[in-house]
């Protein structure tokens, strides 16, 4: 079970390569913007990625949750920090956001296994 998220992340990376070949302007444009924003600045990268987890939960984006939880873990975020960020989204997003907390929890648990 722990490999499911890792396999999904690898497949997404592979698909990103295909998208870059077939829609280079979209991928390159988005990547350039994302790279400029998601770096240390007034807010550290870890905080920005925790914000991204919260936003991903709020907008109910399972792939976004998986990608940003992985980045949070890579940046040293704890399970508690990630769940607290997701909890903020639930406080503001209500039931629809609540239904995505299991995606966050499953992703953290699988990636930390």
C-alpha cells in the first residue's frame, strides 16, 4: 500500500514529461512562475508548501494534495504540521474540504512508511 502514492508520483512525473513535449508553452510558463514563487523569501518554502496543502484541501484537488504533501515532507514538515495546515482548510472550507483529509492522511502515512 505504501508504494501506491510513490507510484502515482512517478507516473505524474512521467506524464509531466509528455505534457512538456506536447504543450511546452503551458508547462514551461507554469514551471517558471511556480519556481519563482515557491522559493524562500519573506516566507520560507516549508511554510509555502504547508499553505499549498491547505489550499489543495480547500479546492478539493487530490493530485495537488499528493504533490504538496510530498514537498512538505521533503522540506522537513512533520505529520502534525501537515495535518494542522489541512485543518485550517477544513475550518474554512467545511464539509467538502473535510472529505479530503483522508487523502492528506493516507499520503503522509504512505510517504513516511
